[in-house]
C-alpha cells in the first residue's frame, strides 16, 4: 500500500471514534445520562481496557492511544468509571477532551500528509 493509502486508511479508521468521542462529550456536558452515545462510548472504553477490540479500527485506535501515551489504564478506567457521575463530570470531560484533541491532531496529521502527496 502506498503512503497516501496508509494515511487515508488511518484517517478513515480514526474518524468514527473521534466523532463518537465528540458527541459523547456533548452528551456529558449537557447531562444526557441516558444517551445511547454514552453507552456506546462506555462500551468502547471497556473493549479497549480489557484488550478486546471488536474490529481492526479499534485495534488501530488502541495503537494510536498507546503511541501517544494515552492508553493509560488509570486514565481510561477513570473516565469509564465516572463519566455518568455528575460530581466528577468536569474531570471526566477534561480527560476525554485530551483524547479527543489527540485524535483530532492525528487526523489532521494524516490529512496533511495525504494533501502533501496529492499536490
């Protein structure tokens, strides 16, 4: 696979998780405790924590988290444990935003590499 294909694939595999995390952040901030997005986010965290990704994209996500030192079990389990708890929501939002920002940067980097080869 060419470099451009690799980065395009990486971008496409990260995108759904970045979107899920962004939507979960909105649900957390607006106190939507019963949001299906929060349940989906919780399940994703669980699969990553127990090392049981359901597909190749989740494996890629886990590898990216590890490469950026974001696959910290304490960080992920803390988010998972407290993200429905309004008393700790600011801390959870802050930690989740760190992951969202890192994924956004990873997408931007992949997109920039795709663009530089396309010129």
